[in-house]
C-alpha cells in the first residue's frame, strides 16, 4: 500500500507561497507582490480563478489547464531566464522539470533546494536528460541553434515547444547622451559579460544630432569606469581570442583607409568599442561579446528593418534615448522591436514582460470549454 499523492496547492496557496519567495527572487525577477501575481493571471488567462474553476466567458464556461509536466531547458549564460521561467510554471501549478546546464547553475539550484514543501514537491532537477522526461506536454527551451535543433528531435512530436533561441539587443540614440546615460549604457553592455539576449552589442546614433566619433570616445571612457563595478569574469581562451581577432580585423581595415576607429582596453580584452562610420548596411552585426560594441551613425530616414540586416529577425530589446520623449517610440516603429526600454534597464525586463513578444503564461496552458 502506498501513500496517496499529496494534493497540489491551489492558485491562492501558490500565490502565497511564491510571494514569500519575493525577496529571494527579486535580484532575478524584479519585485512583485501577491496582487501582482494575481493581476498577471488576470491579464494572461482572463481570470485569476481560471485554473481552479469554470469561468463564464461569453455564452460558455471555460477552464485553464496547465500543461503538465513542463520541461525547462536552462542555458548557462544568465540565471535570470531560468528563475523567471520556473516561477511562471510554479504559478500555474504544474510539475516542473529543470534541465540544468552541465556545469550547473548555483544560484538557481540553491533557491530550488530551499523551497517550501508545497513548491519543492513540484520541482525536479537534473544535469542530464532522463528518458522518463520525454513526456509530450510542454518544453520551454533557452539556448543556441544547436540546443534548439537537439530538442526538436528529442521531444515527442506532440510536445508544445516554447523556444527562446539566440537574440540580440541594441541601443538607438536620437540625442546626445550625458555621462549618466553613458554609464547606464555601459551597464547594458557589460552585465553578464554581454552573453545574454538582452545585452547591447550595437549602438546606433542619429547622425543629424550626434557626433558618432565623440560618442565612441565617451562610451569607451564609460566602459572603463564601469569595469570597476562589472569586472569581467576570467575569460576562456576562445573568448579572448575572438575579441583579439575582432580587434585586428578592424585595425587592419582602418589602416587601409576604411572609416573605422578602434578603442580598446589597455593590456586586456576587458572592453572594445569600434566606430563604424562607413555608412554601409547592415546596421546590426554580432560581436564576440565580452564587452565589445559597435557604434554606427545612421540617417533617420534609413532606420528601417531592411537597413538593420538579417539580425533584425533576432532583435529582442532596443534601448532608446531619450526614452521619455513620446516621439522616440514612434521613430522606432519601422523596426517593430518586441521591447523598448530606457538606458540602464536592458537587463531588467521585470517578471511580467512579454518575453520576445510572447505571452508566457498563456503559452503554458490549454483550455477546456463547457457549452
């Protein structure tokens, strides 16, 4: 004879348990209250009770059913995504299976280990992929192209895959930034060693309002200052090698008369600024990360998705200045970025953001109707 499986906490109980975790989660999710979690459910499911009861909707009644279990495939580049993804699943009350990076993710693992019983019973973790985890429910996957390709084949065909693949972020400046804005931009570039999807790799500046050369020089000084508070983790040889190669390519092109200018940290690969004044598209190109950014002036009439080039399809966040000017967002409309934020906020989207333009809670439920 075996013990009965304990009842899972209902929505009110889960909200209370998660709210007790708010202080521990704040560095990774931003602040939230019980009222915030309830409002989030209302926003994405129509009613905070939808997971526990039949809710009148038009001429029918409907009930949300959380996809169960949910497999979270967590990448190792930033812990924020893992915390936010797991919190979403716990709020919905499904069983959570967490595939950790092979090297682990200590902040997330420590938090899971300290969860109260009502939540801990809903979480399994592994650094491998047990065969028993190949359930056809849902998989939330973070990672590069190879990771996504692997799980497209590994998951059963009926699995609902929610993929957060590689993305890039950029800053667009329509006015001269002051020292405070430059320091904020430096943080947007350097946090998490510039490995996250929300890390700024390109800065585009309105050529009619900003001297791009002066901007590149001032940004280099801001990055030098910022390294005091965002020291670079010990880089792998491959990372330092990629940055040195990136520098040498642009040093060579500048020496051959092309409109490039290189600014770099002395004696290290701590930070790199390349000014690309060639005026040639594309305006967005990947960098080797690790504190490497490209500054490009643009003509306002040329700020289009086509001018950004192929990377436009991977654009996640645009850091905009001046953010408080209502004209700024309108000027960015041709790019249709999933998220626009103020300088300094790129890496802090908050718990309730529409992740890369999706509704993350709504994606993790299915619906039953009566009527």
